[in-house]
């Protein structure tokens, strides 16, 4: 089997990223389907492995020798950038960790853009630490767009029985409403539909949320945002023959999607889409960046400083993110 090489970024070294990576790579099934390569700090991974109770051997792999590396159960291959001091405290905000997290992502993006890695899978970063290091990105999604030279991408969250793609993400609600316009909504629908096509779904049934309660209820709530900002995009999609319905009240739309009426929900802003996914189970959620020239998946949780260094972090979201990265890499025929 030609196993894809997955570049796994270690995330914030003070958080639970190193631990969930080591716990995940202790599962033999990961090695059966992928060649996992961690971009991070070998010493930190080894320390996290001891905390997590694993007996994995951490191997340092020079950046120029990736293609010669041996992959298999019982070991973790790491491109060690040497950016994390051995005494970096667990669970504490650090500009040093923020700088290192950025460099891990930058390196992974370069590898993926050069086709030396088939996909990127990211452990969580801390935005405040990232900003303290001088990297003023709202999050991974925007950072990877900048690093790969893409002007616009979308965030998709997946959980069992639900996929949600976001029209806007890391901006305030007032700013999000101002940014939403028919072209952006239509492009977001198109990017999400491409993912559904790549997943082999025949119909690609898409439900689109409104902005206001009851999707405005024909002007009763709001100032006509649904008719002005969303309805024209849906009309354009229907004209292409796409199976798109909306704008619909978000509360009933998520219920209908959960029972199987839709393959994907289009959320208008961050909390509208994130809430239902995380209620279904944050440990099984995966974040996929849609529209990049490379494949990127991520855990759907944060750095959890309160758990870092305790051995109690849950690796299930990281395992699922790795599985999704492998699946997308295997089906890659067009840009996702």
C-alpha cells in the first residue's frame, strides 16, 4: 500500500498537542494507513510520551532526509526544529511556544507545497501565544491561507453525521454580518460541495442557514439580511442544478441535518456552526481547511493548558484528524 506521508505539526508546546500526538501514534492502525512525520521538537515529544505512558522511540529526521526515513509502529519520526527549551513549563502562555508553533506550520506548508508531504494534520495552537510572538493571525485557517498564497478559504468542521462549512469564522458577529455577501456565500457553498464530491456523495444535499432567528421570517426579524445576502447565492446555485436549500432557520436546519436530510450545513458565522458540532462530541470533531492547494486537517479542540502535562488529554480527535487526512490524500484529484 502506498501510504501517504502526513506532516503533523506539534502545535503549542506548552499545551496538550505533544501528548495527543504521542498517544495517537501509539495506535498501530495509524501506521498501517499513513507515514506520520511530526514537525516539532523531539525532546518535547519524548517528555510528553513519558507523561502519557507510551514507550515510543522518538527519532530525529533531518529535513533533507525525509524520503529515507523508516516508518512503522513503535517509533515517532520528528523533524526537530530545536525551538523549545527543555524547561518550558506545561500549561503556561509563552511567546517562545507561539513562535515555535508558527515555524512548525510554516515548515509543514513548505513540505506540502513541494509535494514532499501528502497532507498536513495540525495539533492545537494558542492564538494569544502566537500573537505574543508577533504572528497576528486569527488562527490556523488564515495562517495557512497566507503561507500558501490563497486569498480565500473556508473552515469545515466534521463530526459523526454532520458536516458544517462556515461563511465567516474568526471575526466578531457584527463584522461577520457586514462581511457576508452573495458572492462569498456562493463560493463557500461551492467549496463545500467539492468536498462532498470528493467524498463520493452522489447528490451533495446542502442546507444553508439564515442569519437572524427564524431566518428573518420574511422581514419580521433583522433588516432583510437573508434576502439581500443569502437568497441570491442560493438562486445562483440552484441555476447550476445543485441541491441547495435555504436560507433556513439554523435551529431546525441542524436538527434536520442530524437526522440525515442534508450532507452539509452552511453556517454564516463561527458560533452558529461550532456549537452543534461540539455538542455532538468535541473528541470526535475534525477541522478541515477547504480551498487550500494542500490538504489540512486538525483537531477540533484547543491547547487545554489546564490538562497539559497531566497525562489526561484525550487523543480521539487527533486520531480522527489523521484518518481524515489519509482519506483526503487518497482521493485527491482536485484542490480541496
